[in-house]
C-alpha cells in the first residue's frame, strides 16, 4: 500500500471518529509542486521550494508559530499527552488520540489520559509519522527565512541567530538580532566597539570607567566585554550576546591581564570552554558570571578615574 493510500485510509477513520468541533479537522497531504525551483505561494502563505505541504481546513500548516490562530489550527499535529508538536514515532489509542512515542513510554499503565475509561491499546500510526515529518513551519523571527519541520520549530526558534536581544538602557525598548543591537548600542548609546577575529589575540587598553564595550567577530557574532570592581580587585569577563545558548555552537575564550613595567613578566590568566550567553547586555552583572578574570591592584594602571587595564582576549569558535 502506498503512503498516500495509507494516509487516505487514516483520514477517513479520522472523519468518522472526531465529533467535537476542535477535533473535527481533516488533514490532507498535497505533494510537491511540479516547479521545485521556485518558491510557491498558496492562499497568501509562502512555502519553501520543493517543500511538501499539509493542509488543515484548507489552510497551510506552513505558518508562523507566533500567530495564535495558526497555533490553534495546527493542534491536530500536537501530542494529546504533552500538548507539544508530535514527534515520530507517533502512536494512536483506541479512542483515536495521538501521542509521541516518548510520551507514551511515560504513561502510567499505558492508558490514554484523554479517554474517560482508559484508551489502552496504543498502536503505531504510520500515516501520522509521514505527516508530521512533512509538515513545515516558517521561523517567525524577522530576517530568518528558514522553514523547519513543525516538531523541530521550538528548538530552531530558541537557537535562531535572528532571535531578538534587548537594549535595557533606561527608557529604551529596542529589540533586534545581535548585529542590529550592536549597531543600536554603538550609535545611540555610544558603546565602544572593537573588531575581533576568532582564534587571534586582541589587545585592549580598557578604562575602568567604561565598564562595557562590544566585540564584533568576522561572522557577525557579538560579544560583550564587561569590567567591574570588587573592593580593590578588577573583575573582567566576556559574554556572547544571543537569545540562547546553542549546544552546537560554543565559544571557548582566554583572557590575560598585564601589569605595569615594575611587574613585567607577571600576568593574570583565565580560560573557559564556553562563555556565558545573554540577550540583555546591560543587565549582565560581571561579579555573578561563572567565567571571570580577577585583576589585582598591582596590575591596574593609573589611579582614581584614570585607572586602566591592559588586556588580551582570544575567542575561539567551535
């Protein structure tokens, strides 16, 4: 039996068993366009080239998740146990309710929580495996043109490089991706900006009176160099400016502080396998960060408001 035939049989059973208005949705698979090289537009919704589409009440499932109405329309692709997008393998109980295989393994006695008298007898639902693997959704972040599988959207959404970061300067409500935030902070709030290359050492003479400055990497990555004082000790750290930490992209870093000529040859050093991430650079409190360089008074140049640190910074990309 072909995948389309299996899907058609499944949809017939769906129509018979669903009685409530919320669950009376019908799913219908529409094969790829005969023009795979061009972006397709159907009912005002753009679909990635060559992407198969799944319809729900005649509307495409390729939609922005940020839209509440769109989210409600995709409820037939959500697990009835965790109420999140279904992930293969998908199972169906005797009452017709669908569940992720991982959720099913955690159900007490394997009983469906949606059925009044228990809906034991979950069986694999191969048709839905195909549907949830084909359904795609466009990332809702401005500037991101990615279309991802529906059940993978949350992971992409949180790790997306276009996820907004926020300016927390008093009275400012700006929000945007890291490169836009860097431009905003540099232009409107006069934050210093320095260019840095991954794997290469950047030398900076940093006034303690200017506690925050931005580092711009060659790929558009944005980092915050922040300086604080803890009693007479200077505290220095580097933070990656992004919405969340992607496990597939980490930034090991090293920092050194050099003292005046009378302590030549002596330096402070610290390293980390991954710098901390933050979406709000103004809210970073250096003393609370796990990765910090402690610079004793002997390594601070000048006095009073003219105190400076002689720093070297190296950030790697993994």
